[in-house]
């Protein structure tokens, strides 16, 4: 249930935001309707106005249906008891839902493009490129220095992890918490780098040309770049702030994991909030400069936009172009860098789905515990060996290496450091509070019988798929000790 709550709190707001943003695309964007270019003289036709209005109504209806489907379908995970299936539903559905959300837009784009063709307006013309030469390259708002402070702050937070270890607290507290700190530290460090790269790359974009008046172009570009600068700075400092809180909460062992769960959700909501604020500010800027546009920059190059979303233009040397839907940029799939980025994106989606498949295999493949005899022909001796298998052999423990073996009917408190921790399987390296150290764990936590095995270097907590299998292995081992 906890996983479902976390995923719902994190993903449902994304669906709401997608709905709001895409609904806003029903409005004209720089002389385009659903990414289809219409010249001013074409829009004077009453028939054209009716056609756009009808497409608009149909789009909003289909978008609402897509939104309702996206909210209803993943709710079935609340009645499914298996964690791996719940995770798979949420992870795969978020990608499927994004596709479903964009289907109405693609359909609206297709209707308007067919209407243009029927009117004979889809003229295949070469794009006219306007370049602002006044103050060329001087409209810059983002620099690397603006990201140095949050970057250093995140670097410094790792010191708290080092102090945590050297203080001796890690010997009695949960080292899994320390591992989470380092994971978050690396992730947020990469986020700061990503924010800096994206911010500087977008800031180097040429001055937007919307008018024959250079001052209008420069002011328009400057206003937009100021908004983007604020966004990248807010994102960087928000990330640094969350990392500081993460480092502080590391010292509060019992509340740490709860903080990570709800803190991550809060961080995601905050990022979404500043993204919506960015979109709203950019929309206001476009509206305020609409009356000052005197150059038809919306040249009829619709043929290069697949569905109004994907850009494929072999004649364009740019790898990244301004998107026609939403905000930001998109790739030119006709350029090497463009399709490489697209392949990486698709591979990431497939990797996510593959990981879900692996989690399902982990949960639904039963563990197996057995004892085997190993013969040493050179010394004419035999030794017994405990074999733990799950998706392959996990452990092989020679009976001759065992210093102590006991049966227990209740598991001590333990927390996963790495491996799997599901309702029917604990596997991997766990911190066991009673032992005050890391132990190797391989068991079914639903059982009533477990074995604690101690060798010279390692302590194991193991069991079979059920108590009968555990008892059988225990009896065989005892015969050879």
C-alpha cells in the first residue's frame, strides 16, 4: 500500500499538469494552431474559423478522455497485493499515459493539415531565416558562476556522511541510511551539472526575431532569457536545499527513511510548481509582445513536423530546435546528435521496463535451499555444502567452514543495504541490529523457521521456501558437523 501511495502522490500531479499544459495548446501559439501554420489572411475566412473551432472542441473532448483514462487505469494497483506488479503498472503506465495524452494533439494536427491541403494552402516553400545582427551574441543571462555555490554546497554535504561514519554512530545505526545519503548526493550533483549545461546551452540561443525593430527583438529575447535564468537558479538552489536537509536528517535514524520518501515527493512537487510558473511567465511575455510582431516568422515548414511534435529536417543543421508544443526545445531527428539523444531516451524507457520485469522475476521466482555432498578425489574425502538458489546460485557454504549453526523462530530487526526485500523474499546484504553488523540474508520472511550460520568472516540468515525445506537442510548439515 505504501508504494501505491508514494507513486500516486508523485505521478497523479504529473497527469494533472500535463492536462493543464496540453489544454493550453488549444490556444494559438505564434500564429500556429496545433502546430499548423496559418497566415493572417487565411484566418480571415469564416470557414477557417469554424474549422479551427470544431477541431478545438474535439481536441478538448479527447484530451479530457485521455486524462480520465490516465487517472483511472493505474488505480487497479491498489487491489493487487504484489509489489513487483504494482511497480510495473506505475512505471509502464506513466510512459503509456504520456503517449495517450499526446494522441488528441496529433489528431488535431492531422485534421488541420488536411484542411490546409484541401484549401491548397500547404505550399512547399523554403523557410526564410531572419537573423538579428544588432548586439549579436551579447544577450546572455546565464553563466557557470551561478551554479558554483549550490554545487559546492552539495559537495560539502558528503562530509557529513564521512563524519557520520568516523563518529562511530554507523556501528549502531543503520548504514543503509548512509548509503542513501551518497546516492542522493551523486544524483543531486548530476542534477546541478545538468541544470548548468541546459541553462548555458539554451542561453546561447540566437536572438529571437519577431520584428523589424531590433530593440523589440532584443527586449523580447532578454525577457525570456531572464525567466529561464530564474528557473535554472531556482532548480539548482532547491536541489541544494533538499540535499542539506537530507544530510541533517541522516543523524535522525528512525525518521530518515520517512523523510526521504516524503521529502522526495515534496521536492518533485516543488520542481513541478516552478516549471508551471515558468510556463505561465513565458506565456505572458508572448502575449505582451504579440502586437509588436511584424515579421511572419511562422514560415510554412509544417512538412518537417511529424504530428506537430517530432522535428525531422535534413536541410536544418541544428540538432536542437524550439519545440512547437509546450516550451523548451526538441531534437532534430535528421541530425546525428538529435537521433542519438532520441535513442538514449528510448533506451532509458526500455531499461525502466526491463527493470520492472526483473523485479517481477525476483518476486515470483521461489527460493531454493538444498544440501549437497562434494567429493575430493585427491584426498578421498567428502564435505557437505549448503546451496542457496534464486535466479541462479546465490551462496555456497561448505559445512567445514561453519563455526556455528542455530535454528531460530523469529527474525531480528534487519534493514536492506543492497539486494531484495519483498513480502516473500529477503536476499542480499542486510544490516542486522542484533548483530551490530552487515550479514548475508537469503530467506522467506513468511516462514517460522530460519537458520543462523556463522563462518569465520560472515554471518548468514537463511531459510528454504518453507519450513519443511529449511528443516531438511538443517538435519543434513547437522549429520556432517
